[in-house]
C-alpha cells in the first residue's frame, strides 16, 4: 500500500511540473518587466497594455490607514466583478511599485489577502483585471517605520 501511495505522489508531482513547463512564457516575461518597473505608469503599461483603467466601488481594498511597520503591511482585495484574470498590488512610492500579482483561473473567487512591504507613506492600489478592462481601488497609507531598507 505504501508503494501505491508513493507512485501516486510521484505522478501528481510530475503532472504539477509538466503544467509549469507549459506556462505561457510571454506572461512570465511581462511580469518580470512589471516587477522591474520604477514607477506606476511603467507597471500599468507592462501588465495591462492599453486596456482601459477605471476606479470602481466594486473593488474592495482593505489596508490600514497607518502602518506601524512597513515591512509587514496587511492587504486584502476582493470583488464580485465577473471573469477576473488577475489582481495586482501597486505601491506608488516603493522603488519597484509592483508588490504582488495574483493570476486567477477561470471561475476562481476573487478574494486575496497578503502582506506587502512599504518603504514610505504612499498610495496603495489594487488593480483587478478582466478580459477587456482594469478596475481599481486605491488608499493612502501612512508608514511610521519603513520596510524597504528604511
């Protein structure tokens, strides 16, 4: 029975590795450029190209007004907008503003929570991408102790 479980785990592992091997290279390259970008406009262009971007009350961004420690700022984003492809977190004042990007599978619940680093007080943006547009929410956060080497 142990050998059967071992074979099953091996096969499951191989399937996972094979699925990573066919991940679109273009998507990886776009993310790489976006994470290297030095300002918010470069991030938006690298990720979303010429898709229209608009503020939306349907994007719920939860981040504290004051972050006592910029190295661990909790952020949550959720939305009921249909056909979400990705959720990106952008911190305008960081040296590299793109803090996180979550690619979602079709039918996934668009609800993420994570912690980000903030080097200084800044606007935090949550960009929610669909097939044809980008919806955004933003909030100013005051950082008392910087988390990016400050």
